[in-house]
């Protein structure tokens, strides 16, 4: 079991991961790739990433929970990816435990671009986001994965939301009255859309941009059959320009009730990633603050 941690901070790694380990795994299991250079790329909540040569990436789970998520990517993303209009990191090789490393891992294409929280999408991105979500949000099979954090009605996240607000209060954060009304409306809004394939975690660190355009969508471990509103929250998590958010809503369609739930999911993410928490990852806290500002601005 992972040690308790602040919701704003990444959980600790359960195993040592460095370039030496990554190289040993590649040499042992994919020796035809052993000549390629390995460079650290990023380390997030769930996975450590390494660039493998110019065209590939290694994705190694940091903890057992993340290993379960990477199995979802390995099994399901190849089935969904062909229908999507943007590049995604579909695994091209599968790794198994070895060299003292306990988890399954993946080799994926290297997808170029900068994280959207650092290089936000610009003009035209609202329509592009809507096109991507329209292509993704198709009926999922009966055995599609269930996500206990994203695949539930928003009301089932309400207790955790209130607990988080209570934890933030001593640090000076309080929910504005308009945001409280938004949250209450979202929790009360009925789910009026069927479950579909969703990405589940479309914040700015999981979307890449190039030249102001959305270039790729990464980190698919939370994909599941869920309420589409979970992903539609990306309008506020990704798009700084209110005109682009309006364009995304118009291009995607959907009911006002669905968009009400989407605002609630965006607000939940803003609070949980650590806004107002002095101990949070600064990037995550900045994303939380940006989401709140966009929700306040509208639509």
C-alpha cells in the first residue's frame, strides 16, 4: 500500500527507477533496441519516462497502482487509437518484470510537443479538442475498464471534495460563492448521457502542443467507460481563451446538463490538484488556479 500523501503531491515511488535500470531492461528484453540512447524525460504521479533514441519512449510505473493502469493502456489503447484524430502513445513493445524491477512497462512512440500547462493551446484549439473528444466518445464494450475515481457520478466524489476544502481552509483557501453554486449544481445534475470511452485525465500535463495547436494526448491509464462530462471538463482545464471554450462547446454539442457536470469535474480537479496548498507541486497548483479562473470567467 502506498504511504499517505497530500492530494497535491505525487505519491512516493515504490521502486528505484533510473536510466541504468531502464537500459538494463531494454538490453535484457529488447536487445535489438539496446544501441539506442536513453535519456530521462519526466517523472509524474504514476510513471517515469525516458526517451529511447529519437523515435521511442520508455514508460515505467513508479508504483503498483500505476502498473495496473499501464496494463489498461497496453490492452485497450491499441483498440481505440486508430479512430482518433491526434497521436497517442500506443504501446509498440511490452516489457515484463526483471532486473530487480517488479512491474510491467511499455515502449511507445516518442510524441513531440510541450505540455499544455506550459504551452497553452491557441486559436482553433477549441474545435480541435471537440473533434478529438467526439471521436473518442464512442460506446465502450461491456468489459471496458471501470475507474472508481472517474467512472462514478460526481455526487460520489462530493465527500472527498468537502474534505479537501476543509484541509485547505487553514492555508487560507475558501471556495468562492459562485464556485459553490457551480459545484452544487453539478452534483445535482442528472447523468443524461450514456457511458462512453473517456480518457479520464485531460489536464495540461497530459496534452501536448506544438505551434499553439494540440499535438498529442498522452497518459491513458485512466481510460474507462464513463460519463463524457469527465473529459468535457478539459474545456476549462486546457483552454485559456473563453472564445475557444465556447467554440469547443458548440462543436461538441451535448446538453447543458452535461456541460454543468463537466464544470463540476473541472472544479473537482482544480481543488484536488492543490490550489491554495503551499505544499503542492507548483505546476499542479498553478493548473488548479488557472482552472478556477477559467470557470469564473465562463462560459
